[in-house]
C-alpha cells in the first residue's frame, strides 16, 4: 500500500512540476529531486540489503533522471521529448523493472524478506527511505 501511495504522490508532484510550473524550471526541479532521491536510496539499498540488481535498478533510475534534467535544459522538458530521446528514455526506463525481476529470482529469500517488511510500512517510510530493511544484519 505504501508503494502505491508513493506512486500517487509522485504522480501528483510530477504533474504540478512538469505541467503547471513554468518550463523548463519545473521539469529540472522534478527530475533533479528524483535523481538525488534515487541515488540516496541506491546507497541505502546496497548498505542494508546487498542486493546488486535492486541497487542497479535504483542507480539506473538516478541516471535516467539526470538525463531528463539535461534534456529539459536543452529545450526538451519531459514529456516533450524528441523521438530519439523517447527511444533512449524508453529503453533506459525498461531496464529498472527488468533488474527488479532478475533480483526477485536471483536473491529470492532476501526479496521475500523485503516484501514482508514492506507490509507494515507507511508512505512516510518510503519517502524517507526507511522502507528498506537491514537484510545484512539479520542474515536473510
């Protein structure tokens, strides 16, 4: 539930900053925030879980967000991307979920432990990065 609420919050903020706010400033602000958050969550994920593919998915999200900042700065604020930029964005955006599917297969026990941990989490836990359990300490 917390992940779904986070997605909804992210969607609202995205609409406000990429549609309502003046462009490209709104898009630069939104994608910069996502870039920083994904980088911090990637570091937290690696330190607490040691899950390489989940960490790589988050690093990929940070890099894609940084790319969207650059595109906004050169006059292509998301979603007004040139066709070539859409192809690049689409391919890069597909990599993260693929990494997560791989992780769920390669490190099934830790992935399940994380899923169990998520059951008691709130939106605040996800926003603050507290939804990532310490699977290294507990030997999961």
